[in-house]
């Protein structure tokens, strides 16, 4: 069984184990899913939940592994609609294997791999390659496809061909689709195919060469700014296009108060739009850049305290549906340079749940909804996001809500180290993660 916590990702050989009808008893925890919360033991057989019983009445069958969940929450595994796993092409930053280990340690059992790889996932060949690499991963990895060939914003990618391979989310993430006419056609195809268009909303003509939020900090540091309105105008454009095409639109990593207001109004008028926010935009502001650390450089940029509070409000009232990581690993040399030269992006998978739980005083059910069953529904990811009931696929995480821990970059499973939360004490840690019936993360100290 696994090595020492907290970096005890343990997996491989799932096929043979499942063939033996491995059994696993998760005992002593409180099950929380979309139907509410109750004390219950969970018995897993093979890759599915076999029984959920209150009052610790389940006895471990002979040969079963036991995971102690005393004092913990047993929840559906988390689902990330937005992670950059960098493979193929930037394996020095991350691979599907290392990214999936980071995901499992963060409680994730499903991750959407963004298509801005090298080459990008704009062809069946690259999508097939990601799917093949995903076979050995310790969570489900679902490739997203690009909207345009090469993410160049000129010609639509073969969306129908990619959708036939199972791709359900299309995005040119890293940048937005600038041409409104092209985006309209993408949405028309997406609507016909029943897939989601996920846009990175930044108008390039307003962003220019900006590297941080346009405002007091950009002025103080003498850096070119990226204004909030660059996001707002594309959010408004995409909402209008979704309205006329009927497409399902998902707005990635919103950062500005004005964007939250736009989404709130769109939802009130019945447009099929969903929106996400990242842990870093919920927990950090442009003030974190005052010390000139490139760890805090990200697109869209960290904005003002007012923006951060509007994002929290949007998540609280359901305007923002999802917390997604935008996990963006970069090797040290890409960050260890000037603010203008440094690569934008931050790690997220291993810290997301704890950051949200620590920084926001939200009910756990709200946090889990935004990080598990709502993203599973938006992404059309069957078998993820619960419920924790007999017959459901056994994709689960066990969370110790009382556990305090300090983020140590050197101990993260990601191949990169660019976390903005280095040294920060967080509350809440994933103790175990079970993917397809297999305990891929096990806290050794909690085993019996
Ligand atoms: Zn993006």
C-alpha cells in the first residue's frame, strides 16, 4: 500500500485489481453529496459503490481494504473543468501523469485537460494521444478541443470529428476568440453538436501588452495594464452570441466585478450561460503583486479587492457556477524573470479545495457543489460528481476539514513549483481519494 502522507499518490495496475473484485470500506465519515449530509460507511466493490449505511454498521468483508474517514467528510470526487496538463509538448512543466497525481492529491477524480498544448488539441490525432496518456492517470482526464485550428482564431477546428471522439468542451483558452463572426459560427456548430463553448474572455485590442491589472498597482509598478473592461466586452459579446445561437456557453476564469454583473443579468434573462472562478481570483488581489513576485502573474490578472468580493458574492448567489483551478504549471526559468517576460499562470490542483474552504466562509455543500457535481453536469461528465449511492461509480474524496497544513512547493506532486500560496497555512486537507474504486491517495497514518 501507499507511502507516506501527504504525497502518497498510489496507483497503477487498476485493471487486475478490479478483476479480483477488490473491496474497500470507507468507515466513520460523514457523507456529503447533492442530496445532503449523513453519517455513513461506504462499501466499494470493484469500481462501484456497493452499500452506504449509517451508524457504522458495515463490517469490512474478508480481504477488504479499510480507509479511516473518522472526523472526515466523504464526498464525490472533485471535478475540474479547467487544467493545463501541458502534454504533449511542455513535459518539462507537467505531464498527464504528474498533473493527475496533483489532481488526486487535491481530491479530484476528473480533470478537463485544456487544449493549448504543443501541438494543440485541434486534431483527432492529438485528442487520441491525450486519451491514450490518460489511460494510466490517477484520475479521469478528459481532453478539451480547440475552437480554431492552431488556436489562431482564423479557421474552425474539426469540431464534429473531435466531438465524435468524446470531446465535450471546446476552447482556445490562453486567449479568446477575437473574431465575433467566427465565434458565432463556432457556437452554431457547438449547438448542433451538443457541446460546450468555453471562452477565455479577453479582448486583445484592449489587453495590448498588459501584464497586470490596469489600475493603481500597474501605475505604481510602472507596468502595462490589462483593463477589466477587456474581459467585460467579450463576456457581453459571448452572451449575446449564445443568445442568438442557443449554444451552451461557459465563461472561463472570470476576474472582474463587471463580468459578474453581466452574467447575473444574462442568467436572469434566460441565456444558457455558466461561469467559473478560480481559487486565486477568490483569494488574492493585485495588491499581492506589490512585492513584484511573478508567482502572482496570471491571465486574466488578479484585480482589486472590490472585484474579489464581487466574485465571492457571485459564487455565493450562484451567478458563478463553478470553481475551476486554471492549474497552469510553468518551469522555474519561465517565472524567474521580469514581470513582462514571465509566463502567466499558477498551480492550482493541490490547493484549490483548501484555499476555497479556508478563505471563504461558505457552507461545505456550496463549495462541493461548485467543485464537484455542478462542473460534472456542465461538462457532461458521466459517473463523476456523485451521488454517493449504491450502484454509482466509486469516485470519492475524503476530506479532513480540521486539518491545518502549510503549502510547501517542494512537496507538491506537480512537476512545477509556481504556486502563489507558498508558505500559506490552509485549513482542510484531502485524506484519501478513490478513483474508479481504487484508492489513489491514502493517508498512511489513517490506515488500519
Ligand atoms: Zn484562460
